[in-house]
């Protein structure tokens, strides 16, 4: 019985280990459609800037500037 519980905990931890990178990738990629919708609907962008500040930092301080620029262009950013 104890062995079964240990295996369950291991699988749960392993699942999170796989899910966490996917969540981070989806967070970074979500900036495209969210900003596009915000611009079209006139939503206040101040909360969005706060929420996406880590992505802005990635854009400004890492080699991801060009890929993030291309991603934004796909969503109609200037």
C-alpha cells in the first residue's frame, strides 16, 4: 500500500515537471492574442503590461527579441 502511494506521488511530481514548461511557453505565447484583442476592444492595457512584464523583459534583455517581434507581427502589432 505504501509503495502505491509513493508511486502516485512520483507520477504527480513528474506530471508537474512536464506541465510547468508548457505553462511557461503558453504564457509567453499568449501575449500575442491578448494584446491583439486588447487593442481592438480598447481594454485598459495597464494591467496587461503588469501581467506581461516578464515577457517584456525577455524581449528587451535576451536574444528572444527577434522571435517575439515576429510573433507580435503575426498578431498585427506595429
